[in-house]
């Protein structure tokens, strides 16, 4: 534990001991915001910052909030906002015209206002304007020109000014008030105590106060700086005194007790050390929108905020990169630079300039640059070789001697210079590589290198005898140099091989690298090819620099040079620039939305499912070059890659609990993880009440279905019984039908039997008829014989006559037995036929009967004692009488009649 404490102490000591000073050369980067950019809310009367990094401003049109990207305005009163005090990240007290009160953030991180001013109208015809708001012990103090109002234990107490307060200040916890006539007072919590009176007939307009070990320093508007100590007030004579007296100080702050910052009415900003020596002077000529500075605030991240007469400006005075812009000094855009014998040489698009190194300090408005005669035109590179500076110029290669130049070669467009060895020099030109040799302590042009053509803007030596060249829009060539300085074993790498734009080549201890706007590659000498690098170089944040990756040109062990548009930048390399994070990562605007509406969120909120799209922004307020990384628990699979994007959207989230984890990175520092929690509620149809309803519904449906099922079972049983009954009835009917059918079959059998019997009887009758016929024929023959006997005289005529008479009598006696029997047997058939066909004769009826019982023509001919052909004719006549066509079956027709 003891060793850990020592370690922590040493780390703290190193950090403090390396605390940055304010660079003296060049102008810190200035970012200006014109009124149009922050909503035209008028002048800014006071600026302050919260611990989380948010900056707040008291403006003509309310309280302004700025996070580095977005402005917000809060107003709930009529007058101008004149002053503010930030109690914490969510509570801000303000003083305004005829009002003072407090802004407090609600759970949605939005401000709500509460007025504390006890009056609603003018007091004694005076419109109070509250220009000072402070915290003193447990009190909040609001100060107008006429009164002090003390807010303590939710009560307001008023203390009147001796005459009229001109201004108020808080210094090391003390509240000091300047009265217009009486002098400077100190507030002790209950009353005012006079600290000192103004010199006789010499009232002071005090613009600022700070305290050091020598006493209380009084900064006046137009009479310089005074020191008050041991009851004595004396005027100080400092280097800055004449400047601030002449330009009239309106605002003042100090930086860590080491630097003094004066905002003037006439000539912008002055930054001095504690002894009044000017370190920085920034005015309209150097980048400010105007020269009048109404309010000042130093933020602990090294930025000075300025409320101007027109707009707002901020400058990072502790950034070790400063800028020289082509405003008063008309030197153009700087491309290269070198430092020798305290002379700073600047190569620009207009020519070669020289300046005294010490005159680059930004404490004067003088233009330090002078154009060297004969060096007009584009200067590409400056190289310090053998204590001489060589200049690569559009018109060739030159050697610089103090404030003059000497031409070495007229080969145009020297863009790069490489010393190959002690005696050989290579230059990359518009059309290839030139070779120079050292003779008599000077360089002489020998010839152009063979094969290598094109505009060469980089020549890099990999190792002995191996070079690389960069030809823009073509690629990189690696080749070996032989003893005659000719390239051999060339290998070309086209620019299409590398992702990104503006590829550049460099060498370090790891080897040869190519870097583009998006990727970095390293050369693998074994594979003879480039491979992507996982870890890329972290590029310095240089504003307005050229597109692409550029290393600084080191002027000496302390300063590096960067080329920027319309000027150049210097980096104080000896300063340890620690990208310490002074702000806190905070969540800004968070909303859930759908196609129709959006709702604000707060951490822990439950979101209706219809708003299951979430948009959340976060920021490290007022910090530059920041990257963010996030992970949504319950949604993301991995942490996102670091990027500058500070607003994210998650669409179509499912119901559940979510934790958004966010962290920020600035340089090598990474913030702690911040969490924003929210819950997407289940849709109404998947809520707990819905599930309870579903249970009841399922139970109800179950009961309903059960009843339906039981009813269906009852109906099925009833149907089954009916089916069984019907089946039994059908079976009974089927049985009855079967019985009827059986009976019918039996009847048909009996009928057929009777028909057969009738047929047999008919045949029998026919046979008998034939027998009778034969008998009659016999008797006829006998009769004939008897006739012959009679004719024979030998026979007794008497006897034979008697025989003849007897036989004749027998023959004439007709036997109608057959006809009578047939008529009696088919009496019903005869009736039916006579009913349907009245025109039928007895002969026709008998023929129908014979046809019905199935007698053929021969059999009927025998019965009727006619020829068969006569029967056929009779049948044809009968068909006509029965109205039958030739295709109709006579037998079936007759049998169909009952």
C-alpha cells in the first residue's frame, strides 16, 4: 500500500510538473460563433462552465447552453439575463432584469425555472438589473446596482448599496463590491464592510480583481492595475499597463493564478504572465470577429471563452499547436520551413520568406516576414544539409545564404531532397530524379536517373542501396541502386492497391509504411508486399491542414512545422501535450419514436412498445478530437468501433430491459463507462394483464369449447341414436324389401310356374285339338269311303246311309273345348287388351294370348288350322292394331300388360 501511494504521488507530481504553459509563438486556434449560429440571442454578458464541461452563457435572450456542437436556450422571464452561478450540473442560479431565480433540470434533463425575486413591479421607479450572482457559504447572493439580495433557508434578505454598485467580483471565495463613489466593499454574510476608499477625486472603474501573495490586484477600466495590501492602494507599472489603459479593459479573468487575461473594448484580448508580460495578443486582425470583449471565462480544459460585442469566440490557449494565418502578413500558404541561426525560413506558394525567430512571438502586431529577393514562386521543400539550407523550388534547386539564394540547378520542380550518402544527393522533380555530387563543399548536377519518370514528391531510403519513390496518382516504386546510380530490380505498387486517398510513404524502426486517409499498411520484405496494419498512427489534430497524412517538419528540438491552408502551424514539441479529459461524458437528447410521434426519455424509463425505436445522443462537452464507443446490452453483440459519431439509433427493439453503455476516448485517455437504462414494455397483447386476460380467455374458451364439445357429444349421441334407429329402420326396410323381393321372386317363380303350366296346358290343349283334328280327318275319310260304298251297289244302301248320317252328325258337331278353356284362363288379359285396344277381335285376342305364352308361328298355325305364312300376316296386322313400330318387341309389349 505504501508503494502504491508513492507511485500515485509520482504520477501526480509528473502531471503537475509538466503542466503546460501558454505558447508564445503564433495564435491559438480561434473558433468564432456569430449570432446567427446560436439563434441571434444578443450579447453575452457572462460565461461559466459546469464540471461536466457544458458551457452556460447569460445572454440578452435567456440562458444559453453549449456542448461543443449544439446550442440550447432557456427562458421564462422577460428581461435580459445578466449573470449566472452554476451550483452543480443540474442547478443554475441566474440574475436578470427585474428577476432572479433558479433553473433546475428535471428527469428528462431539461431545465425548469423558478423565480425567487420577491417583487413583480419596479421599486421606487427603479428597474433592477442583477449583474452578479454568487454562492457565499450557504447563501446565494444576487446583486443589482441598488441592492444585495441574500437567499438563505428559502428566505430573501435585502441589503442596500451605499450609493450605487458599479460591479461585483468573487475572489478566492470573497465577495467584493465596487461602489461608484465610496470605494470597494466586502460582504461578510450579513453586512458590507469597506475594504478601502477610492483615492480622493479619483474614483476607479473596476473591471476585475484577483489576489496573490502580494495583495489584491485591482484591474481598472482605463487607469491600469493597482495593488492593495496592508491598507495601502498603489498603482503598478507593468508591461501590459499602457496597452490596457489605452484599449480600456471591460472584462478580466486569470488562469490558474499564473496568467492574466484582459478583455478590452478597443483591441481584443491580452494574455500576460503574472508579472504583466504579454504572451498572447488576439484581436480582429488575428481571427476575432471584433475587438470588443464583454465577458471572459477560462475553462479548465485550457479554453478561454469570450463574449464579444458581436458573437462568441473560444480559443485553446494551452494547446501546443498555434497558427500563423495569411492576414496581415501576406505570405500565402506555407509548404515547408527551416530554422538556422535564429532565422526562420518559410517556403510558400508565393516564394521564400525569412523572419527573426523571436519576432514570431504573438505579443505584437508587426509583420515579421520578408520575401527573399529572387525566391519568388512555389517553394516545395527546405532541407538542412551540412549546416546549409537547400531550397527545392519551382525553378530548380537553390542554396540559401542568410537573406539571399544561389542557384544550383535549373531542373524545374524540386519537390523532395534526399541525401543518399556523404557525396550524393537525390532530388525528386516534376520529371524524375536528379543526381547531384558534392564537389568543393558545394553540390553539382550530374545527370537524371534513368527509367524513373514522373513527378516525384517523396524519396525514402529503406536501407543501403534500396529506395522508394512516391509518384502521385500512379503509385510507389521500390528499387535497388547499383554502383552507377541506376535503378534495378524495380517493383511497382499501384495506388489502387491501397484503400483511401492521398497515400504517403514513411519509414520508422518497424520498416516502410504507407498511410492513406483511412488505412495504414506495412511492407513485408519476405512477401515483398504490403499488409494492413491493425494499429494506425494517431494523427495530431491540426486545424485546416492539407488533406492527407503529414508528419511535422522539425525545426529544432522544441518546435515542429505543419502546413495549413492559407498559413502554417507550429507545434511546441518539447511540451508534453497530455490529452487529459476535463469534461464528463454525458447523455444529451434521448427519444423514443415511431412514424408519428416522439417522446423524451430519462434513464430508467419504461417505454411503450409502440415507441420501440430509440435515438440517443451523448457527448464529451467542449472537447475536441473525441471518439465514442457504445454497447447496448440486450441488443449488441460487440462494442462498436471508436468513431466521432455521437448519436445512435436502435430500431425495432423487442420488449425487455436495456442498458446503453458508452465511453469516450481522447488521445490515449478513455473515460469511464456511462450507462443509460430503459425498458421497452411489452405490447398490450403481451403484457402481464394481457396474459392474465389470456388465461381467463383460455379458461373461458376452454369452458365454451367444453360446453360446445359436450353439446356436440350429446348431438352426436342423439345423431348416433337416430342413425342407429335409421339404420335399424333401414335394415328393417331392407329386410322388408328383401322379404318383398323374396316374395316377389317367389311370386315370379310361381307366376313362371303358372305360365309354364299354362303353356303346358295350352300345348296339351293344342295336342288334344290335333288329336281331334286327326280323328275328324279319319272320320272324314270314313265318310268318304262310305260315300263310295253307297255308290257301290253291292253295299246295302240303307245300312250305309245310316252310318253316313251318324258320322256326318259327329263331324258337324264342332268341339269348342280348347277355345273355351283358353278364354277362361286369360280372361283378365282379354279385358285389359280390350280396354286399351277395343278394335281387337276374338281372333286377335287369342293370337295375343298365344304370343304372350311364347308359341311360335308353326304352333299357332296348327291351332288355327292355317298355314304358318297366314300367321305371319296376322302378326303384322296385329302390330299395326297395337300401334307398334317395327323395332318394338311384340312379346315384351304383350307381357307388360297386366
